C-alpha cells in the first residue's frame, strides 16, 4: 500500500459527501432559524456537494483563489437577500470556510501534517476528536458570546431587537453601562465586592500557602485526611456549605457582618490556593532550604528569600482563583451576609428576580472581561512557573 507524504488529490466520490456532510451540519442552524431543520439539512448537503463538484472537477486547479473569492461573494449575496446585513456576514463566513474546506479535503491537504503511516481510521479519529472538542468549546462559550452584544442593546430588552439584527447604529447604546456607573445601588454592590474579595483573597493566600507547605512535608501525620478536609469546600455542594456557615456564624455572632462574609469566602478560596501551591511544590528542590539552613538562615528568612520566590507563580495563581471565587460568589453571601454586605453578584441576582434590569447584561460583560484577564494572567504565571522549575523550555 502506498503511503502519502504530500497532498494527493482525492476522488470526488469521497470529497463531495464529506464536504456535503459539513454543509448538512451547518444547515441544521440555518434551517432552525427559518423553521425547517430537515430542509436545512438536505439543502446544505446538496448545495455543498454541488459546490465541491464544481470547484474540484469543473474549474481548473489554477483558479483556486478566484474560486474561493467568488464563493464568498455568492454566499454573502445570498445571505444579504435572505436575512439582510446579518445574513451578509454569516454568508461571507460560510463562503470562506467551505471554500477552504472543499480544497482542503479534495486535494488531500489534511494528510500533509500527519504521519504517513496512519490509517484512514486513525486520521478520522485525529480530526474527529478535535472537532468534538471544538463543538464542546462552542457549546460552552456561546452563552457568553450572546450576552456581550446584548449589553449594548438600546432598548430594555433581553433579546436582539430588529435594529440590532440589521446592525443599525440606533439599535446599540451604552445606556446600560451608564446606568451601572451612575446607580448608587450598583456602585454600592461593586464597592462591597471590591472590599470583600481582596480581604478574602489575602486570608486564602496566607492560610492556603502555609497549609500547602506544611502538607508537602512527608513527616506530617494524616496528610491525606487533612488535605481532604481542607479542600472539601470544593466538593461539598455550595448550598450545604452556605447553610452550615449560617447556623455556625449565627451562634458566634458573625452572621450578617463583614467579617463573617470575608471568612466564609476565605474558606471557599483556600482549596484553590492549596491545590495550586501544592502543584508548584512538586518540582521544588528541597535541598535549597537545607542549604539555606546550613548557611544560618532561620525558617522565616528561608521561606521569604528562598522558597517564596520559586513558588510565587503558584501562590499568585491560587490567589487569582480565590479572588474570582469570592468576586463571583452569591449563594454563601446571601446566607451569611446582610443588606449592608450586598455584593455585585447578589445585586445581579436581585435584579433578575425582582425587576429584570438590563443593567445585568452590562455587569455580566464586565465580569467576563475581568475573568478573562485574570485567567490569562494565571496561564502566564503557570508557564513562568514551569520554566523556573525546568519543566518546559525557556
């Protein structure tokens, strides 16, 4: 059997059904938008199979680039006539993707980056697995992508207005953001969140780092049991933890106080710090602390001058996770806090339950942007930690 080391053109009997199947998948969404899913599936399959036949059999291979641009233009025009400006954008995207996909399949380019000895089944699994992961990612990220443009709605609606769908500038506005920054209720909730989250993060980082360092020592008895107890807030359902904290704090006078909310959020954030710092300590060279002790350094000096600089990326990563947990948490603060400690998520929950405030969309968008920035920082710190420990190339 011959092996393929370069792109080899595939028969149209293979390329047309494969590209047509992708068109049928896209037809599910187009058909759902127009109230006829079966018609969309059949139409998508037939249309893309015919387009593949024309691109690969009728047109010359030297016309690949003009053919792609022609397909983009035709699909954009069809989308414009079908659904206006939104259809124009979607049609152009469809034309770009399917033009590339038809040649990628038909000319065998999908085999080029793969090992030549892979069987057809292994190639199918290679790309099928990635398509499945991409579909899961799209399924998870779509609600966020829907909320963000809705926050610019000029009307007090939670749905896309006809003006927004036409990309009419009059359909978009920053009014919900102005409402957020000018409302005393929203600003009070934001102020409470910016007070509670940093304090809870400070406690989480302090206690979690010390616990992780202690539990990393082999001579500590019952390490596994202690670790299981400390990370239990991540495992126990949040409503159970919130109810338990409410009954406990009400007995000792912390229920309804700022300190009670801070301690509750710190308890939720400590497991994240313990896990990230423990993972960082896996690659820590214990001989460094022994060398520092031999040079006369006391344990405190050894910790801050030797150990902390090396585990700092893990500590900061855990702190960021603890901050996000506290900043986004709503169940525990409802049980443990009072009206004076109403945080931003609590205000969002109230807005959904009582008055359906569209300002929630603007707040949600801001929280998404903050979360993305913090998670990006966590990833940068993770890579830096790996380089410092020699687990990845510099």
